[in-house]
């Protein structure tokens, strides 16, 4: 008996309906759902491999009343939209040609042939939808038990097919591995230069996924030592990698949830210009870029008054800066940003002509209000009186 027989997800109504529509002997659950169940981890997405061609999958699902979306039709993938979550259904494939960035594939008819083109043995476990019997063609079950992330076949050949597998190896090793595969380590180091040919978006996605893990520090140290990190993030020198380790420890100590952007900031020198350049190179979103630059603007005086800092730049940005500076974020855990109880109209009503003078008085009162720890409206009125008297 394996852990799949006790899991809830194989019994979902939507998955059972999908298996009935496509034929239980013609599909297998594969990949992360099978792997994570066997490890006792939470299952988020369920993927399906099938003997049917994409057109046949669409027809069979339509006949069963299951809506599909051709999300990756060129590579044999159709997504079934189920009430209990979408499922990617991919026809068995084999690679015809690869250039390290993309592959030309042909449909296959053998489960083992499909498994042979996958990256790691722990990702090539197939489960029958009815019996939940596992098909393991390359020793993935033993590697799971040993917590070993191992390429299928020759590591260099798998990396040559898709250079991104270098970063995927480090991410999977950080998540699942407790021992190193020397062959994989050497191949990743030898072929690190091939990462330069990948799209920036793919590299960014892998870096952020790695940094989102509970403790990516040992892995980033190893990537640096092997010459891999320098290829994708040359700004991350030894000091920055050490800073990441310190940040991870502070997050745990202060019970702050890990955040990949904050950790990326730790891997960069505290320079807004560098943060801007890295954000542009990795094609980060506007919001991600703003956060990275804010973290890079950290200076020791910013941590003097946590609440004032959080009021001015936002709690999330303040937490980033404080953690990177070594400050205590716990006073901000349940803090709500107060509303400044003064508007420009109230200043005009006191006889100040509308225009720049109103803005100057408003800002002066707000600065004093912040410095005094956000007192009530009565105190703000007195502060306003004092500013108007002074002007």
C-alpha cells in the first residue's frame, strides 16, 4: 500500500469524472502530485499524462461535459476545467530536437518513453487512476526515500535539452534533497554558461521560486561556489550570499513569512541603481521593481521609528528594510496605518489662501503628528494652530 491510497485528491469527483471520460487505462496521474503525496507534502496541482492525442482528449471531454482549454496544444497539452481545480492533460511525448531553450516533440505511445524525456527521477512517477499502482521506470521511488534529486540518464544530456534544468536542479535539491548527486553538481557547474541563452522571464521565475523556499541559503552558497549564481545574478557576491543567510535567520526568529523579493534584495548591494538594473534585466513587474528598489534604499536611520517608517513607505516595505537592517519588526505585526485627521480644506477655512502654502502647512503638521506618534484630532488642531501662528 502506498500513500496515494490514503490521499484525498485521487478521490475528487472531478478527477474521477475525467478518468472515466478518457479511460482509466489510457491516463496516469504524474509528476508533482504523485511525488508530493509520497513525501507527505501538500498537493496543489494535478497533472495527467495520456495516450490520447490532444484532439481526442478535447472530443472525449466534450462528450463527457468537461470544458477544456488548449493551453499548450503545440506541445500536446490541454487543460481540463474541473470544479475541484484545473488539470493539465499532456499526450505522451518524445523529443525530436532540442536547442537548450525549446524542444520539438512528437507524440509517443509508451509510458517509459514519455518518462525518459522528463528531468528528474522523482518527477517521473506515474499512478494508475483506479488502482493507484505506481510505475517507476528510473528509480524515482528509491531516490525519494533517499532524498536524492537525480537526473534521468546523463545529467549533461538532460541539461543540453533544456538549460533551465540547471536552476530547476538547485531548486528541487533545496526543496527535497538531503544528499548531493555528484554527477548533477558537476554537470550544472560545467554547463552554467548555457543559462545566458535563456529568456529573462524563465530565469526570474526560477530564482524567485528558489528564494521562496524555507531556507535557500545553503543552495545559493553552493551555486556561488560552483560558479552558477554569477551567471544569472552576478551582483550576488559572497557578502550578499551571507546576508541572505542572516535574513533567513531573522525571518524565522521574528516569525515573518519568507518572501522571495525581500530575499532577492538581500542578494544585491544596497544600491537603488543596481536594484533598478536587476529588475529590468529579470523583467520584473512594476510592483516587484518598486519593492526591490525600496529595499535597496535601506539606511540605518530608517529603523529608528518603525511606525513612522511604516506610515511613510507602507508596512510591507518597512518590514523588508527593517529585516535587512537587523531591526525588530514585531511591533508592526498587528499595526494598522492611521488616517491623518487633517485635510487641506480645513486649512483654507482658517484663512490660508488655496495653493502651495496650504500644502506646506499640511505637510508640516503631518510631520509633527508622525513625530509625536500619531496623536488624536484634538492634538492635530493644536499643531495646526501653532503652525499657522508661526507662518
